[in-house]
């Protein structure tokens, strides 16, 4: 519920497309499609605090950072999908 409240109340996301999960059944990535202009294009990660290993948040950050670098490198690399490590 907290992730929903932040998306709606704080960020103004009215609609989004779920891009997938970082870890099976745990952490989801949402791409806002109906939201304020400054929020569009920013991925929204729904990360429950009681899931994953000690380094799960760091792993998600690394995956997002790698995806950002790939997207900036060119369209062919930017299409890589998010996959959990291992």
C-alpha cells in the first residue's frame, strides 16, 4: 500500500505499465505513462522493505545504472531487459 500511496500521492502517477520484476515475486518496475511531465521517463521501483537479501537494493540499483548506461550508449544496447543476477 505504501508504494501505491507514494506513486499516486507524492509522484502523481495515474497510470503505468509494469515492465517486469527484478527478483521473482518481489520487486517490480513500473514505467509511468500518465503522470506529471517531470515523472514521465523515470522508472518507479516498488521495493518492499521485507524482501530480498541484504544486498538486494544495491543489486537493483546496479541493474538500473547499467540499463541507463546502455540506453545512453545507443538504441541497440538500450533494449536489454532487466534480469536478476545469477
